[in-house]
């Protein structure tokens, strides 16, 4: 073994010196991660023997292992990853009941089923052959995240390189290494957001468009590419109504450079878009109402989001939020690299960045995840200069990059609202007594599909137009298979909920699930002589970022506790 390691070390050191002088990299299965990590080790003087055993590089697999670990971790980033995706699919493919979000209510019909069925339908179809697997919520969740991680890795390996054809191979390797070690790739991209699907569709669309405006192809007819582009346009719009924001400027350039002299190809593009759009409308219409009334989901979604009063229900942000708040969060230290390097002005992908940032900023509801599709583009379109290489070679920059991503990955990939998923997984596997009433307080809305219960009833607190919270929609007489989502209501409403349940004489188990950041409020509840709270389960990896109070430092306490409520 020692002889092999010595030979390996000598060979790798010669390769490193040669590659740095020539600015090229020897091709391998994972050239981008290999070169980035070897370069890191070279500058930090780490012995190559630590990562080379029997001639194999271990770092590419280590990066992959980190991504898998985070993808299979219990974090809960945003309710939409469940309620706009898995909740709907589980109700479609199993007998389990869950929460139907407003977007999938037939009266709104603001989200299309097509992208969900296309991307995740095959997985659920396979699971149908395994009844035990199909009824296991943790297995379903992690299989879907695993699928997303595999898809983004394949995208980085086969699709994204085509957006960097003008770069030297060494530069391509470093850019790919940045993308694969980004916490956005590890966390947001692996979770079941429509934005994760949007990334894959956008990358594929830009590849086709870049190929068509290439000088070698500008005079050729592109019939197949035009048909494919029509499909991608339609799929992107039906997945998220924001998709046109990313491709508007690239489309104008594509038309001017190519389609204005290729009208036959342009006609095929239009026919393809129309055909697939009608097909998607037909599928949605059938699922939503059995074909009784035409459903155009993207149009319904656009109408909803153009009404500022509707956006107020979801939160309004200053129009500079994407640029000054969200962008630094998704890019981290790479933002400095972007400022120093600049961007290629001859790339359609650069105009996709400009187009997306401009049009997304016009809407006042601006969440960080809306920028997920742009993260790979912010890296691949960097105008690499000697200054870029010098910055990448500094140990401080590399250390800052890895530290930033490890911290953000721990927060968003492991801890954020993680106790919710852990409890529901444990409850499904280990509960022995019949389900009574579960009261969720000061947490994200529980993904009720994870109960895998075909008799469950979900009640929720209601916010009236004047901002007053009400318990009018809660069925207090229902004592079994009942989930009450109190969201972020104040303590008096929690006390009122428990009181009304007690007055109805319920003898079934009552359970309170709440974060440890609310321990001060829970202690106030314990002072009530008619209520006794007994801690049953505790989960340390649960981070509540929504209720910080600098006047009460217990609100920074991590963890989630499950209490049994005894009425005295």
C-alpha cells in the first residue's frame, strides 16, 4: 500500500504542475470535482496521499456523499415543497388524505398537474408495485429527494458543460466544482420545489437555444430543435408561470439571429408550443373537473399574482429584495468573484440572468427560492480572467466558500424545521395507540400526507381580511384522526383551543407539538391548573427562524418537543 501511495503522490504532483502551467485538466469521470479538489489541496499543501488510495480519487465521492447526506436529511425549507408537490401526488396515487392547497382547489386551479406527473409520476408508479414502500412516508420523501439530487448531478455532468464551450477545460472544471459544492445544489435543488424542476427545464432550454444561434448552425434548418423548444417552453410555463421571465430576452435574441430567416422552423416552434399547451390543458381539465370546464392553470396563476391584494396574503417585499438580499444569500462569496470577473456578453445565458432578475423584481412577493434556476448560470457565465484564477487560488477565498456552504447546508439542509419531519416519521413507524388530536403550534404547517391516514381531518386557524385570527373552522367535537394547525397564533388562541376540546369531553389523546423556542409561552400554559403537559418526545435538530425575540433569548433555543396534554 505504501509503495502505491508514493507512486500515486508523485504522479499526481506531476499532473498538478503540468495542469497549472497548461491550464488544462486530464479527462476523468469527474474532471470538474477532481481538478477543483486537487487544486485546493495543492495550494493548502495537503498530502495527496490523504485523498488518493490505490490510484482512485476519493474527493469526488466525498462531495457526492455530502450531497446525498443533505438530500436525505429531515429539513423542511418551505411548505410549498410538500403542499404543491408530494401532498398532491400522494392523494393521487394512494388512498391517504391530506391538505389540498388553494392552488389545486378546482375553484382556483392555479397549478398544473402535468410537471408533477411527468417528473415524479414514474416513481409513484413503481412504488405501486411495493405496497409497504408506497405507504412509508419517509421512504417516499427521501426517494423523491434522491431523484432530484441525481438529476441535478447529471445536469452538471452532461448539460451545464455545453453552456461553457468557450471556456478552457480547467475553467469548466472549477465552475462545475463551485456548482456542486454550493449549498443551493445540496438543499434547495434536492427538495421538491417547482423551482427545482424549473432549473432543469431552463438549463435544457438554454442549451437548445445556444446551439441554434451558434455561427456554425445559423444557416441550418433546425426542425427537431424547434419542436423540442416548443415542448420545453410549454412545460416551463405550466410548471411555473415565472418561466417566461428567464427566457424573454434570450428569445428576442434567438428570433433576431435565427428565426427571422428560418420561418419554417419558427412555424414548427409555434405549432409545437400550441400542441403541447393544448395537451397539458386537456390533462389538467380532466383531472380538475372531469372535463366539465376548461382549465388553463398558468393563466389562472398569473391572474392571481397580478392582484396585489392576493400577494399581501403571502407577504410583500421591497422590489430590491432579490438583488440586495436574496442574491447574496444564494451566491455567498461567489458574488465577489462575479463582481471581479464580470459576465460574457455574447451568451444567451447571461441575458437569461438579466431577464430573470428584472422581471422577477417587478413582483413584490420575492422569495429566495425563486432565484434557484439562476444559480448555475451565475457561475457558468463568469468571464474568467487571470484575476478570477488568482482569487480562486487564495486559501482564504476557498476556505470562506466551503465554510459558508457548510454552515448554510447545516441550517437549511438539516436543522430548519427538521423536527417536524422527524416526528411524523417516528409517529408513522412507532405509534401504538389510536390517533387522537394533534395540535401544531408555532411550526410550519405539518405535511399531513406523512400521516398516511385515509380518515384524517385537518382543521386550521383562519385569518380574516382585517387580520384577525379565528377558530371558527376548527371541528372541536372531532376527537380522533384530527390535526389542528394553529400556525403562528398567539397563546390565548392555543388556550382557547384546549379549553374547547376539554368542554366537548374528549377522552382521546391530545398532543401538542411546538418548538423549544416557545418554551417561555409553554411555561405560561403550564401554570393553568386545569392542564398538565407531559413531554413525550424531543428532537434537537429543529431550528425555528421565525420567532426570534431579542427581549427573550429562549426564542433562540433549538429543538422541538411533543407534549401529551392531560386535562385535569
